[in-house]
C-alpha cells in the first residue's frame, strides 16, 4: 500500500479527489487531558479565573475543525455540515475526555477535522488551566469512527 500524499517522484501533493463519489461522511475522534485533582475540581466547579473552561474548549474545537485545511498543508477544504465537541469530566483520570464528531457530504473524509477539533479542545483546556497546573498531560488522540466513501466504515478496537 502506497502513501497517497506523494507522487511517483516522492514529492508531496494534494490528492486529486475529483473522480471520487460524493457521499455522506462522518468521523469521530477522541482525546483526553489528565490533570491534578485540584485542577479537575476548579474546572468542574466553574471556578477557573479565565472563565468557562469546557465551554470555551468546545467552541475552540468547533472553530478548529473549520480551519483544518489552513493548518494541515495537504488537507482539502471541506463543506462541513456538522461539528460537535463533547467534553466529559472523568474523576478517574482525573481529567476531561473529549469526543469530536464531524460530518460532511463530499468526496473525501473528515478524519483530520475530527482529530483537529479534539486536539484543539484539549489544548484549550490546557491553556485555560496552566496557571494552576503546568503538569497536565494530553493523550489518547485517535479516530474512533470513520464512515463513508470507498474505504467504508472503520471503528477503533
């Protein structure tokens, strides 16, 4: 199997999707951010000095999905039809579990948009909370679900 973002000479290029069918496509990506229990309490109790951490992170993730092609050099600009970013506090981490869902009807998938949304939401939680916890850890970024297009459905195991 060859990498699609390189031509026969090994030069990077944007994949030509003009011959691909227009289909409904969805991608779901997930990540987490771990933090100190005290930081978790500040966020979940709404006591952060910068404001509503989870609300701002949700908006940042949505905005990031829409800007993915500006950030990833060979990513196609897409007509996104839906972006949803969920941030769920998890006391067992302790931290926040993030899930980003992106939909489109087009000729290429939205995995990069979902990954960008989830990672940007996590980075925003970090940014808004770093004054009290510089040791936070972001991880687990992966595609949970991708569906639509020629390659069909993929679900993480």
